[in-house]
């Protein structure tokens, strides 16, 4: 049977690989391989997304920067490839900023340049056994990010003899009136400063003995953020690691502290939390990696807008898509909260998603005293949903939601209060196996407080589920590849009755 054609056998339609697996509203390249989001900035009404891209195959290869644009972060238009590898190496991950005051001199005040910094990865040099095969380079655009000129003085930061030396993230530090850049350097983050985006001074390093290690750190991000409901300001460092995630493979940890313009130091209470938990994670699912925030978001907006790569290096090269591989997460707003002296990053889907709601089914109350179908394909398209509700009357029990079809494909997820964890179980998502690591075990996130009521939000798109518990305090993102489309969303019976209240089932009309 050809999986790339549509035929009918015994009145049963066989879907193409595209129809079955390509997401409805998560960005995917038209063809080829994609991994980390890169160079994300906002300018003149457009969100720009660049990404690690190999256009000639659906597995990782010589890296380019692909490019897509959007007016709302939800629907994307893929543009021409932005940066190609050259004699200095592949184009690895990096960032981009709008140089509003033309500090670099590449443009003018009237036409500010967009400046990108990326890692050159010299694969030829790597094969010789050298360690200094990664360096940092810049390029600039004078047409709002559509075409790029590489700086003739590259690299702007040479390799000091560190094997893993990559993924520069630049931001304008308005508090200290300087450009700063953070860089993943083996098992720590290096912080650089600049006045012009060309000449960089090493200011400090962070993290050598903090957080989760065991593999090189990757794809950092660093930004100031106000604590919700207060005037307090903290700095947050995002730091991805692979492997080392809480459920295996790739994941992104974070740190909360203070920055004096040179040095980042952990907040005392966060340092204590880090000792207790080892690592604190942006997302506990297996499929949110290398996420970073958009630069140049207007002060009138003020949000910290984030997007990750929705896959995991344990199996990313093996997932059963043909023409393309990988997608991004739904864009999210990050916030910092302080609960009884404990700082936590929370995240929820951006509000722009709401404008794509085409149909809403509202149910005020469901008393769950038996296995109950919440919604199925007879009333909504199960491949494009945004569902939220409140769970009440929870005891020390397991509350199991099931996304399923008649092929006995099922993704289970929910809250096991007895074992104090949130979970996703995709072991039955398909009858086919493409990777031993993909569904090796149930993914879990810790339940760290007692509750009998909790808010739940679920984003479902063909091959992914993103679950936001307690207004985004715990998030789990995972992909799956069912043999046929999912048809039903239900909840199992628990040992005692409980309620789902204020249920909103929103169908999204994104195509």
C-alpha cells in the first residue's frame, strides 16, 4: 500500500501521509527537515520565524536558516531560505534583533538594519578532531529580514577552545543600555556585552554547577520580566539540554535571578527550589525543545512570546512523515509568578488563537460517575481543538482522559493524585513502531501541591497534544502518530464521582 496516495479499500479511505500527519495550525516547512526556532523578531506588523532547516532531505543535514512570516504567530507564510551554508560552515542556531538606533552602522536611523547572529559549524574541521570548529558570526538585512548579507569580518567571536560553543541569543538590555548576548558553552552559559553588535566582550559565565547537566547546554535565552501582580523585576534564563530532560531526551530548564549588567545570580529562594527539584522545566512533555522568545515586541504589547521545536532528538529523525519533518509548538506567552516566595514560569497559548474559533460547544456541568465521552467527531473536527474546563471534587485518585479512535489508537493523559503526577501515555497511540524510544514509558510531571479543583486547557492538532494545567503552571507537550485520525475525547470513571465544569470545546478553523 502506498502511504502517499489516497485509495479506497472496502469503503475505507486510506489517507495520505500529508493528510494524516501534517498539522493544521502548527508551523511545518513545506518540505525538508526542521529543528530549532532561530532569529525570531517582530517588525512592522510581522512576526519573523527563522529555523534550522535542511531543504534537501527529511533528516538532519547541512544546516540553513529557513524563514517564515506571520501577522499573528498562528498562520504562517514560508519565505525563501534566508541563510545558506558556505566555506566557513553550516549555519547553526542563533537570534536576530532590530538595531533601531543603527548601533552597528549597517543601515540608518530611517532604515534600521536587522542583525542576526548565528553559529558557524565547520564540519570539515570537526572531522579532523579539532575542538574549535564552532564560532559566532553575524549577518544583516536592510529589507526587513527578507534578504541577508553576511558580515565580511566574520567570525565576530572566535572559538576559545570549547567544543560545544553555540546558539547565540542577543537582546537589547534597556536597563543597562547595552546589547547582551548569551551563548551555550559546553556545561555553562557565557554572557557577552556589546555597544554595536560587532565587537563583543565576555562579561561572565553562569551555571557550571547549577541545574541539570550530563550533556552540553544548548539554545539559551535571557530576558527581564515583571513578576505578575507586582512591580518587581527578575531575569529569567532559559537553557535547553539534550539529553537530560525530565522524561528523557530533549527539554528546556529555566533559572530565575538578578542581573547587574555583567553577572547573573540566582534568586535565593529559587536556588533553594533548585536544590529541592534539581531542575525546573518550561515544559515536562517530551516535545518542546530549544524554545526562545521573539525580540522587538513593542512596549505597548509587553508580552514574552515563546515558541519551541515540537520534537525530541531521541526520535526526531525517525518520525513517520515523508515530505517534511518536525513542527513548532503553539506560540505561548510566558509569565513569571511568585507563590509564597517561590518563582515559577507559567505559559499559556497566545490570545491570537482565539480569533480562529469557528464553533464552540459549551457544557456547564458534567458529573463523571461512569466513563464519559466529552466530545467526538459527530459534532466537531477532532483534529483542531482548543478545550478548557475546570475539574472539581478531586480525591487521591487517577483522572484519565483518552483521545482515541476505532483502530484502538489512544493517547491517555491526566492527573494521578495518588502518585502525585500529571502524565501523558502515548504507548497505544499507534499499532506501528518507528522508534524504541518514542513511547518507551509514560511521561510524568510532579504534582507539588494538594488541590481538589484545577483548570485544564488542551490544544489538539492532528499529531500533537499540548496540555496546560492550573493556568499554565504545569505544561506537557507531546506528539503522536495515530494510524487513523482520532475520533473521540473521553474521560474514564474514577473511584469516586467528580465534576467537569465550564467546559468550552472550541473548534479552530485554521488551515
